């Protein structure tokens, strides 16, 4: 046991190895350490408890899904998580100013301080039918996987740790956070790192979505709402007045010709447009929403610069067409800002996540993602995203489903990873 702890300390606590050969050696030593950890009596009992109570975890997942939680309307589901955290034996269960729910499981010391999170909000608007339908092993409902699964696994981890009385050197804080999706713009997790737990967190895990994947590279995004305004007028009598929709059209034509790196991970999209009042009026306004993404910070900044240039150029061209200046005005509001970043593959948290996956008998696959982990990654806090197990399909669509077959593996993996990261 002592040997396992020492090895874990080397693998997780300090070492970030450079170079493939040493990365492989570090991974092998982490695999050994995590396997040894899984054999410690208390940990073994916790893993068995997690597996044994998987039906209860699935019931929790269903109950949470049936509490609507559209973006900015997460309060009812947050209340239920508070109750579940208390019932699972977490200490100091509380809310914070953003509406996040937190619960502590103190260790021998505060550090290493591990935060394990899942998000409360869904992409589905208020009024969506969230009743869960079951067909054999498959559950159907909007949000059943993303992220009710993550929330249910959080509760299962807390319950199993207490049932088996697992003692950890470091402390664990469980977080159910608001505002992960869409225009929520990570406001929940930003509050956790900028305010609620500012400066105290050493390692971060988010359980987001389903399956057994591990993500440590996070796609950044910048989203803009561009509005162009002018005096407007009669389409015949005021002909010659610069046209906001004309300027917007010129901008869109330029955007569609952007050059991006050919890795197909840097992307742009004009997702919505609007403006004007009638066919025979020069419009007084026009607007669009634009989404830019990349896992590479420099590529994202480059794309952003191209957008600003395209907008300025389009406005100038519309003015030049009518031999006018400063008739139109443009505002470009940043409505979403997710920082891009990666925790290195050689980092202890990544290696521990892969080791925990193997230790429960699954094959680890790494994926690129965009989630709550973007923010702590930017802050250089070692962070990973893991799936909650099972098999999900059609996330973000009304026909979302979750296959519960062997989903206990996801619960066990998340539990083992949490314990491994709370070692010195
Ligand atoms: Zn999600």
C-alpha cells in the first residue's frame, strides 16, 4: 500500500514528463499504482458498493432528468441535488452566488484538493417534455445522458465513499454547476474558480455526457452577436441610403471565404441572421450570430482577427457603394467566450484517468471536447473530462437516449479516479 502511495505521488503529484518514452513509463507506473489502489480493502468495498447500487444510480438519473433545468432555470434541480448530496453524507452542503451546489468530503488535509463536477443545465427550453421512457435497457428523454448521468454518478461516488468509509489524504469537493450549455457561457464553473473556491483547487474532473472517453484537449469558442444600425427609409424615396442588411451580407460573404487550418478542428459558423421590417423599406437594423471554434488558442485568435477585419471591411464597402461615411453603426457583442486549452497527455490527471479506465476493464479512448473543463484548463489547473459510462446517443436532441448496459463501469471508473486524485 505504501509503495502504491509513493508511486502515485510520483506519477500524479509532481511529474509531468516530456518525451514519449518517459510518458509511457509514467503511464505504466500510474497504471500499477491505480490497480494497487483498487485492491486496498476500503477502496475495493467502495467499488463493490458502487456496482451494487447501480440500479439506484439509474433511478436517480431518471428522477433528475424529469426535473426541468433549462439554461438559467436550474434552481429546482439544484435543490434536489442539495438533498441528494446531504443524503449521501457530504458535509457543508451549500449553494453559491451563481446557483451552484457544493458538498465536501474532507480528507486528512485540504490538499490535494480535488473538485469533481457535473452540470445541472440542459439545452432544452422550458416546457420540453422531459418524461423518461424506458425500452428494455434503453432510457429515452431529453437530457438523460447530458448531464443527468454525470449528476447521478456524482451522488453515487459520494455514497460509495461513505458506505465503505474510504479515507483519503486530500479533500474532495462535489459540485453540481449551472450554466455549462450555450449562452450559460460556463458561468457556474467560472464562479467556482474565480470566487467560491478561488485559489484552492489542485485537480479538476468533470463528468459530462456518457461512455468511457477521456478528454484533456478542449476546444475554445468565441461567439458574437453583430448588430448593424442605420437611419432606414423608403426603398424608393430614400434610395442611396446605406443598408444594414447590405453591409451584413457583405460581411457574411467575406466570412464564408475565411481560410482556416486544414486540421478541421478550427471552424466558423454564421448561425442566425435577422433584421428589417418590410420588403419596401431600407432596414434600420440587421444582426447575426457567429460561432468561432478551435482547440488552438492562436488559431482562434487569428480567426477572431479575420472576423473583425471582415466586419470593418463590409461596413466600409457598404458606405463606399453609396459615397457616404458614418451613416451605419456596428456593435459586436461577445456573447460566449470559452478558452481553448489542453492538459498535457503526460500530466498526472490524464494518466490517472486512463489508468482508472483500464482498471475497471474498459478500453480508454481520448476525445476532444468543450465543457466545464475548458476554464480550469486555461487557469493551468490539471483537468480532465470523463463520460459517466453507459452508451449515449443524440445528445442535445429531443430523442436523446442512454443505454444502461454495463453503465456501472462508468460509476466505478469515476469513483476510482476520484480516490486516486485525492492521494498525495
Ligand atoms: Zn454536457
